[in-house]
C-alpha cells in the first residue's frame, strides 16, 4: 500500500546550533523502522537552487552537521513505501543557525619595534581560524594590519615604530565570522637611540 505523507510535529526544529540542526516530524500512521523517510535541508525555500543536502532515515528525526552559521535553512520530508513509491514532500518550515561565538579575553603578550603579539581564549565551539587585527585608529578606520590562523596566539608584523595600536580578534567557522572581541590599546616599542658620529 502507499505510504502516508509525513506531517509536521508540534516542535519541528528540536535543536538549532551554530553548525547543526535537528528536525522532527510525525510518521502519520506509517509503520516506524520500516518506512523510509527522506529529509532535505536547503538554503532556498523552493529547493530548486542554493545548497541542498539530504538524509535517509527510518526514524522520525534527522540531524544535519557542518552547516553555515547564521544562515536560514528550509526543511522538508517525504515517505517511501516498500515498493519505492514516494509521497509528496511535507514542508517543515525554516530556521536560522546560530551566529558564531566570538573568542574572549584578548590580551597582548609581546611587542617589538615593528610587531605586536596577541593571545585569546578559543570561541565555543572552537573556530576554524581566527583573524587578529590591529589598527592605528580605535574605530579601525586607520591603517589595518592582520593575520589569520587557527592558533590562539599570533603576531602581526610590519608595524610602525613606537606607535599606538588597537587590537581585535574574531572567530571564523565554515566561512562565517563572529563579532569582534576588542582589546585595550597597546604600542610597538621605540627604537634605542643611536650615538652620533661625533
């Protein structure tokens, strides 16, 4: 016999995290553990373009990982009977993954005449990489210098001698950046005075 189309549950998006979501639906009298459900996630509501990923399960929930933070995702699900005949898709609505958390506790751990070293605490979850940026302007409209790596300590080279800099750091997960964590002002070191010829 044909399968019934799944129906939405009272709470469809049972877990929404930074890079993962869990969707739940009602089996609508289809026998559990023998009815195959195909659940899809897409960044566009009509599932015709954008990024679409799917999962097959014999349960009434599905979890997707490695998603882009702060992104709207749409869900839908269909049932398949023993003969391989599909029902129509049932829309499961949409949700937005959470934004990336910024790193914390930015401090300066070293300086030379042309570089500043900063250190911070990992974001949660840990970032794929961190951008450490320094500027001669507290609004970061002046001269900008930066480095990007997975480390939580990094050094920005190529700076001006004996100059005040403002620092900030963000976390990047799956290509999406957090807000900036701003540190206090610091400065590069002055050059040691040199003796004159006479």
